[in-house]
C-alpha cells in the first residue's frame, strides 16, 4: 500500500487504526488522518476536516492523492450533526475518491438491520429501525455506486487498553449513582478494536470489493458483554445496575453478523469475546 488516508482518525476506531498504520510497512511515510474537533493523536499526519464541506474534502484528497481511503468518520455521535456527517461525508469522500481512482473502505454498522432475522449475511437487505441506522444505510447506498469500494459492516467495538465509549457511558452513570439497565434481549458480535484495525489494513491491500461483515466470532447479549467489560476495567456494577429487556421496538434486538466470508478471505483472526474476556453471567 502506498498512500493511506484515514478519515475520523480521532474516533475510537480511528485512533487504533492510525496507531497500527504507523507501524505498517510502506505506510509510515505516506499516511494522513483527519479529525474534526479533537486530535488526541497530535501527529504530524493529522489534518482538520469537516466531511460535510465538499470543497474541503476535495481539496484535501486532491492534495494528498491517496491510493486507499478508510472512511471511519460518521458515527452516532454527536447526535445533532450525525445525519449530515454520515450522509454528506459519504457523498463527498466517495466523489473525491473516484477522482483519484482510490480504493475506498467505508465503515458501516450492523444496526442497518432490523434485528429480526439474524445472523445477517452480506446479501441481506438493510431495514434500519432508527435514525442512525437509516443514515448509515443511506451512506452505504452512496458508496456502493463507486466500483472501487468495500463496505465493512461491523459490530460493537471494545478494547482492552482503552475503554470504549459505550462502557465509558455505563461507568460514568454508575459513578453518578444513576440507574442503568443492561439489556438481556439485545445480541451482537462485538469485535476487539485492534482486530478490526488489522483487518482494515489487510483489506486495504486486498483486491476484494463489495460488502464484508467483519465482527467478532461470538454472539453475546449486551448485558453479558458489558458485565465482562466492567470486570475487565475493575468497575463494580453495584446496586444501580440491573439486567433486563430493552424498551420496545426502538432498537434492533439481534444484529449478529455472519462473518464466514471475512473468515475465509482474511488472515487476520476475528476472535470471539470468550477468547478474550470470560463470562460472568450464568446465561447469555
Ligand atoms: N463504536 C462502535 O461500537 C461501532 C459499531 C459499529 C460501527 N461503528 C462505525 O465505526 C466508525 C467509527 O466509530 P467510533 O465509535 O470509533 O467513532 P467515534 O469515536 O464516535 O468518533 C466519531 C468521529 O467522527 C468525527 N467527526 C464528527 N463530526 C465530524 C465532521 N463534521 N467532519 C469530520 N469528522 C467528524 C469525530 O471527529 P472529532 O472527534 O475530532 O470531532 C470522530 O473522529 C463509524 O463509522 C461507526 O459508524 C462503530
């Protein structure tokens, strides 16, 4: 790989991806990452970019001339700008990528599915239930119009060195003494963030195009997942944490991804959570 651009280098995923890319043979001198509000990495390769600004996206990509773009910017945060960042970002990055015939790896999510027909394969039709899922599904549609694309759908991201944002939210609520319900009826296949970063760098040098499900090898409930992580981080759930079902139809219940295609295609191992964090729940 010669020239790699990572959008959202300041994201939870982006920070791990940039760290690995810096050590990746051939990339160390041809790496650029973008941030918007914060640059926790403070690297010489960092550039501020608002992906909603098409002219700015074009200028940056024309100047850097990437061979590969990994577009991670566009999560469910912040809520106020989420929709525009995801949709316009995908549009602007895809348009600029096509001007340079760059390979475009776009990060998507399992919550484009309705959660009623798991496990989901790459061919399954997105049926999002909420605004974030709808925006990410729309972004996929934009990216899919460009031949040199890979749409990577993934699941909950967690790390063993840096706490993920979801767990951080639960820990803060526990510390404030607020009640938290950990859902026993929502199932995902979480992935170690460093494994996803490694898979993305492998894909950057691959010839595969199309959709690819890259997640952990094991289905687990949100409750089981969060309890494992709380124990890993040494946080006692205490009396404010309860286990129970989620509230109605607002969230997809089971968005487990079938990852058999990624397992066949990639050398990068995609371990399940049991391999990394033992369960403390009697039933999952
Ligand atoms: N986290 C998960 O569990 C999960 C699960 C499935 C899929 N994903 C996907 O993985 C990717 C990374 O998620 P994440 O949770 O790691 O992200 P995150 O930590 O929430 O970070 C969001 C990123 O978007 C950037 N951003 C916000 N507004 C922007 C704008 N106007 N222009 C450019 N960049 C902007 C932020 O930059 P600043 O911080 O500098 O403002 C930050 O880099 C996303 O595509 C997400 O959909 C995540």
